[in-house]
C-alpha cells in the first residue's frame, strides 16, 4: 500500500508529500518554507542532510544530500578522479564536492513539466536513492582519502558484490 493515497483530482504540493514521508519515517525535519524542507536521515555510516525544494519556475523538485568530507589538499586530485568514476556508475543524480563548505554532495532534479504531479512513492524512491548512493560510496571515499588508496582500488569496495550469508 502506498504511503499516501493520492486522489488524482487533488493537487498535493511535493513538499507537503516530503513532509508526510519524513513524519512517516520519523526523520528529523524542518519545513523552511512553502517550497523547501530540510531533514536528517540516519544511514549506516553517518547521518545525511537532505534538502528538497520545489521550483514553480522550472517545475522541478530538487534534492540535495550532503555530508561532511574534509580531505587533505594533496588527496583532492584523487578525490575528483574518484567522483568522476562514481558518476560514471550512477544512473540517477550526480555527486560533487563543494570545496568551500567541505561537503560531499549528491544532487538530483525531478522535472515535472506540464503540471505533472510527483507521487509519494516516486519521492520516497528519490530520497532512498540519494541515501543509498551516499552509503554505497562513503567507504570508498574514506579509503581514498584516509587509506590513501587509488581511485580504482577505493571504488572496488563500492562495486564489490557480497556473496553468501552472514
């Protein structure tokens, strides 16, 4: 059953849906305005900060997922190489590093042109994809920066398949 039942005759603002999902999952959130919400989502490796914002102008729901990353200056060229490799393997959204803020960032925009409506399952999937992507690549980033592995070696941690049972 869907988290929210959507009546196609009623327009539900995407940020209202995000707020309902945040409440449902018991995530800490702050409704920053009619068109923006910020929340904290606990992952296995850390807590991720997510911001979702609706733009009427371009009819886009933007998601930004961030976490702190403070690499030494000498490791930044390798970090940028790893980010390129990660983005080559990421089908939805993209990663970047905001140097000034010291933040690793995953960004995604859901374009809903022509008055389309996002469904709650679609928004939930969008949020889960952001957190899952951050969780998947976090160990590779740590190995690259602090374990001084090459981008290729660090990426193997993220793309290796686990077999068997624990």
